[in-house]
C-alpha cells in the first residue's frame, strides 16, 4: 500500500475531568472514504478539530504526505489542503451564495470570476448552485452545497465531513454520495463522521471506531453489519426499542385550522394545520427541512401565539398562553436547535435544568432557585439518560452535541409531560443513544402521555409513531396509520402530493 495521505500517531488531548483523545493512531489513504465512528463523547469532534487546527494536541504527532503536520489554526490546515464541512452551517442568510463563499476564502477573486467558478465546480460535481441566490431562500440541502462547494474551490487533498446528511432528503443523500465517490475517484481523501450506519456501509471504504477517546477497532463497513458496528462503538449488545401494548385515551391536544406567520423572513408560515392527538398516542410528522417544522413547534410551545381556540389542551383553549403557562398545564417541548434554543450555552447543566423544570419540579421558592433541588434534578437527567459529562456544574456548550441532545430530551421526559412535542429528538446522537431516546418516547406514551415527534428520520418515525403526517410548505397532510404505510406513499406526502389536504381526525 502507498504511504498514507495523513498519519495520526498517539494523538492525546485532555480537558478538566475528561480525556477526549487517548493515544489515537490510524492512517487515512489518498482517495479513501474513511469513516470515523463512535458514540457521543467518544472523542470524534476533538480529533477532527486537531486535524483542522482548531485544537492543539497535548501529545502525539501527525504526518501529512510524509511530512510533519501541526496546524496552528484552520487557515494553516486549509493551506495544506485540508477542508472541513461542519455539522452546523456557518452561512449568512442575508448574503448571496457567492458572497458567502468569498467570506471563506483568504484572497477571493473578483465576484464575477468567483461566480463563474462556483457554477463550474458545482455543475462538475453534481451540486448545481446559482451564485446570485440569497442563502436565506435556500433549502437545507442547498445550503450544504454552498459549504461543500466552498471547500471544493480549495481543491483539498482531505475533506472532513461531520454528520453531512442530517438535514438532507433521501434524494439529496444520493446526490451527495455520487459527489463524494467522484471526489474519491479523483484522489481526494474523505474523513466521514456519521451516526447513520446504513450510510456508512453504503459509502465508506474503511472505518475506525473510537470509544471513550481510544481506538477500539477498525473494519470494512461493507463487510460488517450495522449492528456489529454499533456494538463495537458502545462495547455491549445493542437493544432495539420495544413497543408496549397501550390503548389510546381521550383527545389530549387538538389543533384546529392553525395558521401562523413565521417570525423569520426566511421561514415557512403555517397554513390551516389541524390534528387531534390522543393520550397514549405518538404522531410522527415528517418533511423536508424548512417546511414549517420549527414554526409548528413554536406555535405549540407558546413561542408563537395564535387565536385561543386554534390549540386546545384537554379541551381548554391555550392559543394565547405563554410557554411557562403551557408547561404548568402539562404541554412540554424540545426544539431542534439544542444550543441556544433548547439550552443556554454558557449556563451550567443545573441552571439549564431549572430553566424549563422550575415549575413542574418545584425548583423555586419565594422567587429564589432551590439550588440543591435543581442540581439533584440535573443529576437525575444525567444518570437516567447516560449524559457523558464531568457533572452538573459543566456548561452546556462543553458537551458534545449528542450528549447535550440526551440532556435536553431527558429534561423534558423526566418532568412527566401530559403532551410532549419534540423536533429532531435523535439528531446527531449515536445508535445506542437514539435507541434509548426512542424507548423513552415509547415509554412515555405507554404511561398515557401524548407525543408529537417531528423528525426527518423516516426510519425513526416508522419505529415509534402510531400515525404519520407530513409537513409541506406549512401544510399538514392527513395523518395515516404507520402500519402498512409504504415509502412511496410517504414520499408523495412529503413532496406535497397531499399538501392541500388538511388533517381532521
């Protein structure tokens, strides 16, 4: 075998209370699509940050093309031919595509020349982009194209991709995979991070598995089952969620002709949404990102106020109730954006637990926070949902994305909601954590709670939901029983074939 493009030798990085990477060594070959696997908190993010120059290793070394490699900042990594597409996009919505691409370049060419290059590169790799379009008007998949094309203009030798398909439709995933295979065939190495093991098996040539910061194995994904990879990641047998037998009760939440303008200039307004949700029932809502999912959660949580009768909780009109009032009545929610919306980045886990749990957990007395009670609540969440963290005093932004997601979902589930609305409950979490979160939703419904699960993961919705509906351009399709529902019918619903049908159930 030829000398590797990138060789990692004994990389180590420690933070207070945790060793993020412990003597990590492996090679990435030129033209190889190399998967980096591991459960949340395994050290994947820290490792790629060291490769990209965002974090300095405490020990070990790297060699790029046979020469010592120690980037002091991302600019140095890019100069050496390493590019990265992050899980969270770094784009300015009010600027156009070309302007966003220019902001990521050291010495951008004149805008006319840059626009021409963007068109050429995007068409060459099957990711067509209009350089003049405003980013705020683009779908999530098109925004990712902007990030990828910005990297491709650097002609990288190594492209790092962190959870690249989390916001894509199945069709967009297929296009992305064609692009990555074309890049690999031309000699570009790709380091691919994803929790979607089926995609890893279909795309990647080789996989390195991390557990608790150490390399615990390598495999050829096409010759390894998804279950075997998941069990290698967690170090134990993976248990699939179990559905307990449950009977549906009375209507807990009723939505009638709900229309609401999006607070964002680039959002999607809700149009005549109607749904009846029963106690003990899980309704799954699918759809391509940007079709009103955030707005629906905001309207149900009380962040967007609507006419009183458009939303009823146990028959009581709550359209004009604020979030705190709805929480006291038993309607809880967990939004998609975990850092900044679901959790305050610079507040501790104890403080974040108190932010939404104060009323239902009795964490306030005489206007003052009962700190010990709040800390105990945070510890319960950490233990029950296996949140990997040094303790409840840790600030939210210090957690890996998946561990913060477990904390956010756990915080709401442990408050015993009567109705729970969650958006992307397992976004960015590993297979074991995803199974645990789905089981928690199923258990909650078995205890009589009503659940709305908004997700772009169709497998997830088919696994937990009793009925399925799709959002398209702010309209909700008529819910259908998930039992016997085919992927073709789901695709039609998501694409808006039933977009004018309003659910009256």
